[in-house]
């Protein structure tokens, strides 16, 4: 005689929607990003800001500098972009 088995009941974890923090953690594990990729992204963002300051802000090109990125400053939980603007002659 074949017994009918009950379908498995969903657990409480399976019925709750994931939290934002939980989704961030899952993405961080699923999509690893190495330091060279982070540096390239930081450089690309810095170049866009520099171009905007020169073209729209009308700053002289020789007064806008892109500095090296420090990936350890953020602890890789957040990517921080530091902007320093100095005036001088």
C-alpha cells in the first residue's frame, strides 16, 4: 500500500521576506569584488567628478587632482569617497 505523504511545511525562515541587511550579505558572497575592481571603480568615479568640476564648475584643469584610493579606510563594508578641495594661488 502506498502512503500519501504530506508536502513539507515551510519553515518560519522561508516564509519571512529577507531583510535588506540579509540581502546585502547574500549579494556580497555571491558577487565577490577584488581590490583591483574596487580601485578601477573609484578611479572611474573620481574622473567623472573631476570632469564635472572642470566642465560645469569651470575650475582650471591644473587645479583638480585625483589622488590614490585607500581601500582599507572603509573596511570593505562601505566604499567611501573622499573629496578635498583646496584654494590657493
